[in-house]
């Protein structure tokens, strides 16, 4: 801890992630899949407040509380939650840290099991918060390494913005463009997809899509984004999971078709789903499309407006003594 200026509380944003492109190149020897994926942070965010106090015990105490009404039983508050895993891993990696009571209050806005990397972003926020409180004992490079031990998407969530990811998605090449992208996100209310199940389903399907010129496909996509050519970029969005996941969940095809009918430039699933995002021309069109989806009671979905942001998990409030 630095001097006498001890931060007692830190509030962080943890943004959701969309995959604008996602190609599964094959299964690696370690059982994970090799990817080429263009990822984008959006302003649908969880908010995490960390309160720190020195502990009289010999070990760290991490307590997690949900502030808003999350009745989903699969947001565990025990040590299986990625937030607690991240805090425990950070403290274990630096055993010299003074024992500390860490209370984490989360306001959960990113849906769970939705393909939006909510858990990974929460873990990224936790690593950043603890590093900040303890006086930045770890470099960003070390945090990326810790993050990768927690999950494939955590490194991206630490950096945020737009990045082309290779490997399991952790080898990141940052892309910086000015155009703001406006999305409508749509998720069936009672549908949750496990990432491990989705990869298994993909393997069983032997989907092996032809991956000719994937690098140049992504470079073209990035060039269009850099030039502000949104319609052209939208035409190159893709996700290899779609054919297989759509076979199991026909409602996703319906949502995708509805978004296109309503005027989206393109509509795709993010990650292993089930959230479908539609890219719109501007905020005004996004609002109209969102209103139409909300009025369509047959769909039985949750939906959100989201726009691209250039940041990942970040501190927004620092309550010092
Ligand atoms: O890395 P993460 O914990 O998010 O991955 C969840 C599961 O998804 C893994 O256990 C693995 O089955 C699968 N996965 C994969 N290849 C990747 C990422 C995830 O097979 N690149």
C-alpha cells in the first residue's frame, strides 16, 4: 500500500463484449479451440464497488454481494464466482500483501450465460481494483497473464475497445477507430448457453467451415471500420457458432431475421450465444428497432441498446481517506 493515502473504496465499470467476427480454426492439443475473432467492448456495463479494510485475521477475506435484483441462481456468491476467483488468485500470487477485508458489491446489468463475457469482465475489473488498491504491484502484462488463467476472454476485458484476438482469444492486436457503432442486443428470456457445451456441439457437428483467407477477411473488416464504412464492415461480420447453435435454438434464427427485417445492417450471435446483436446505422434507428422488438410480445426476449466504447474494465470512482 502506498504511504498514508489509502484508497478505501473503488468503483469500476465492467463492460460487455461482442464478437464482430469469430472463426473457430480447430481444436488445440490442450483441448481449447484456436480462434480468430474481432472483439468489441460496448457500454452495457456491470458496476462493481470494492470496499477495503485491514483484517485482523492472517488471511484475506473476500465477500461478494449483489446490489440489484438478480434472482438467477447461477450467479453464485461463493468461491466459484469469477470475481472471487480473481480476488483469490491475485492475493495468492502476492502473498506479501497485508491481510485485507474486501467487500465487493456488484450491480449486475450484463445478462449471465449470454455470450457477452460478463463474468470475464467482472474478473478483469477485480484484478484492476485489487492492483490499484495495493499500489499497482503488478504490471499490465502480469495482469493479462493472471487474467488468462481465469478465462480466455479476461485479457480482452482488461484492455477493452476493439481487438483482433488469436490463440484462445488472448493474443490481442488493438484496433483504434473513431466511428461509434450502435447496436440492439436481443436475448431470449429463458435461454442460456454454456460455452463448453457450445464448443462440444461445434466439434460434434464437424462444421469445419472453409477458412480461406480469414486473415484478409478480418483485415478488410478492420479497414472498413477505420474508414467509417459501416455497411461494408457489417457485411463481413460472422460467427462460426451460428449454424450449430441455431439448429438447437430456432428462436435465434427468428430474432436474427426480425432484426434484419427492421433495418439492421447485419445481425449475428455474439460468442457462443445466445445473444444476437443487430448493427444499426445510428442511435435514432437503434432506438426505433429496440421499440419494435419490445412491442413484439411473441418473441419473449430481453433487449438493450448498446454502443461501442474504447475502454475495458476501468476505475470510475476512487474514494480515498
Ligand atoms: O476460457 P473459458 O473458461 O472462458 O472457457 C470455457 C470453456 O469453453 C472451456 O472450458 C472450453 O471448453 C471452451 N473453450 C474452448 N476454446 C476457447 C475458449 C473456450 O474450447 N478458445
